[in-house]
């Protein structure tokens, strides 16, 4: 699933591609993509004649701001946008097409068909699902060390699943949680309430730094992700632990290990990220070694 760096890259690309374009009409071939309003025909009618002013992001959600409406779009597993000339062949699994008055088309393609689109009056999107219960944006000024500790510091659960909880911190995702925890030298199963002040400082800096570098690299193309211009991200070439099971740790040379924590594949170095020992040892809570 595209995480914050990938969605931010798509956002920046879409601004270049569609800001200032006016929607002539909308074609919807897979109605379940449209979550609000309930009827795809009403969705299309509401958008006709609207101009896209800019594109913003909230967590993993894109916000296309039009004159008088906000379109909230979630790419889910494999959703992607692309700009085409009218008349170009339409690829299979293209489910929504925004036809612009200048003869171009913004096409939404989704092989897995899990993506969603919601329409709101401007500002109302923050009062209703899917945006109303999202946590802190890790690259904004509101994401401070104190806020991170306030949210997670008193919680006994393993730190990695807490970082993945969108109600606390948005957009970090599995890849970047593994990378940030490695950079901070913190075992993913450490209880959050066991972290000391200096560990919180390292983790905070690692989250911000990892995401900033990933955004600069255009995200990570692990499977099928590309931006709105069909370009792959490059951060996968800089990953230190994610996807590197049994490869040598870039710091100490020990084999990178992989476990399953909270249902997510989790990569770490048992030397550079030592687990908590003794009575406060982290509970495995269903974690198992990946075979």
C-alpha cells in the first residue's frame, strides 16, 4: 500500500498535471469506488464544470480541492492516477475518468479495486470518515517530540504496531516504521512505555528523517507503485533493513531477521536493536518468526 512518501509524491505530481483544469464530465465504470455520494451519477453531476485548484494530502489520503468541492481519494493497495489525451487507449482496470475541457483525461486505474473516493463541501471532510479520526502528520510542525511521547509514551504495547496506528501517527507505514526503528536502534517489540528520553529523541528524529528522505527520493517502488507520470520511486535502493532478511546488517554485519508483529512482516537487527530484557521484556503478543 502506498504510504506517506508515495502519496506525497503523487500529490506533487498531480498538482503539476491537473491544477487549473476544468472537469467537463466524469465516467465511472466501477460504482463501488465512489463512496460519497452513494450514486455515481450524482458524483459525476456534482463534479461537472468544477475546476481543480490544487491537491493536498492528509495521511495516506489525497485531497483534490475544486471550486466548491473537495474530493478525498484513497489509493489503497494499487490505485494510481495518470493523465492522458482524449482518444488514447484506455487500460484495463481503469474505473474512473475525469474528462477535462482541454481534451485531456485524468484516469484512475486500480487492479485490486480497493480504492475509494468521497466528495465533501470544503472543510466538511475533516468532520466525517475517513479523515475525522486521523492522528498527527509526521512531517508537519504539529508533530513534535512532546506530542509523540504524550500519545505513545504511556502505552504498554509494542512500539511498532503503535506507530502503524493511523489514530496516532498517519502515513508511516510498514516499510518506514522498520527503517525508522532501525535508525533509532529500537527493537520493534519494545513496549512503548519502556523507552527512555534519549530513545524517544532518536525515534522522533528517525521518523522525520526517514520520511523526508523517502519523499525526496519519490517514495519506494517495492511492487507496483508509480507516480502520476508513471515514474518509479527510488528509496527502495536506500532501505537498510526492510526486505533484507538474512542479509548482513549495514552497521554490525549480523544477519537481518524477520518476524511477524501485529500481522505485519517486521525486519530488524537483534544486535543493533536489542530487545528489552528481564521482567519488562516485551510480550510476543502473537509474533512469530517468519519462515
